[in-house]
C-alpha cells in the first residue's frame, strides 16, 4: 500500500451537538477535487474522543462514500484498552477504511512501557482486517513511542507505518533510520513538513490541509521534485497559518478556519467551547496573507 502524500485529518462538523453528516459529505466532495492522497477520519482533529461508537462507524461510512477507491481512507481507532481498540478497528474496516490509525493508549501513563506498547499494537495488528499505522502524539497523550519501539513493531507484516505528531525532526530521522524502507513515516506537524521530508518522511497528516489542501500538496510536490529552495519558501509562508489553526486556537480554531475557506466547520462538541471572537479575525488575516500568493502555488501539479 502506497501511503505517501498529504492527508487532512478531517474535522467532524456538529450541529446542535449532533454530527452534521450533510456538512461532512459537502467537505469530502470538495477535498476530493484537490490533490490530497486521501483523508483521515476520526483523528484528534476530528474530535474522535467525543464521538460515540455508532457515530464513528457512520462517519467512516459517510466519508468512504465520497472517497474513491484510488485514494486512501484512514480511520482513527485508538482506545484505551486493547480489546476496545480491536473492536473499533473491526468496525472501521467494515465501514470502508483502507487502514487504521491507532493512537497510543495513555490513561495509566506509568504503565505504558515499550513492552506494553509492543504487546498492544501487535495484538491489534493480529486482529485487524486492514493495515495498521501507529500514531504518536505526545502533546495529547503525554507518552512517547520511541524509535526503537517503532522499529520492533515495524517487523509485523500488518503494521505498515507511523504518524508522528511530536514535531521532533530528530526523532523522525531516528525512526526512519531504524525501520524498513517500505514502512511509511508520515508527520502530523505541518510546521516541520519540509524538514521531515528532507530526512525521509513520506508526507504528512496535517491539520492545515483541511483549509489549504493544495498548498500543502504543492509543498509536498516541490520537495519530491528536489525544488528545495521553493519548498523552503512555501514552508515559511504556510507556517503562520499552520501554527494558528490548531496550535494557537485548537480545534475551535480549525472549525473557524474551515468556514473562512468555504467548508462546513460547524460547531465543536462539548465540553469544547467555541473559538474566541478574536480568533476569526486572526485566522482570516493569516489565510488571506497565504492565499495572496496562490497563483504561485496553485494549481496542484
């Protein structure tokens, strides 16, 4: 499975605390007119922690209806127990996911040792009907999946890749040096996309690709084409919006930015609160500043 490329970890729009499936369908159709490799449903930016199991399956099925089979649909299925993760993975596969993205368990942090991670992920991969990608996001979990542990897991035939959202290019490089060439490392930090690709990352699952997918694809294409000076400049232009979308204003900011870009952002689900009033002005300015140069970076080649 070729997983290289750019993926938006798509937002889940809500209306009156219910999933807005019509809004989700609208967004998927529009993303499919861009150059993204595929979509990630029910990632951290999709508010997966706040979505019920039956909603999760319907969300994956709804996204699958709009994602053709020549593109990739990944679904987040990480849970705190191995048993629950396996069940969530099977549900996602039934709903049409091509592969699953499994966040590290983290509730009892002191017990989440490398051996515990190896046992957990191997059990999930053994039971999964579809390939498994590891998901490391220390800012959310406060646990880390170190390179040696990833290397041990990469030997499993059904564990095919890693999303690393830590923003640590050194750790990305160390991981890539330890895994087989066919093992795909994607980064979850848009502000490190260029340097991470320079050390061997195969692309990114990045929140700002929800908003400006073709700009992100253009950056990816420039690196792949060896046009590193142009890629570096585009990374510099993309970084302020990328930092603000979820780093500065979190998921509520992502919803606002989606609306600015013409997508359906919708509400956040409680206990999240809407973005502060000033967030719209800030995000609109950053979006406009990036898109002022759109003729230089679009369309996708």
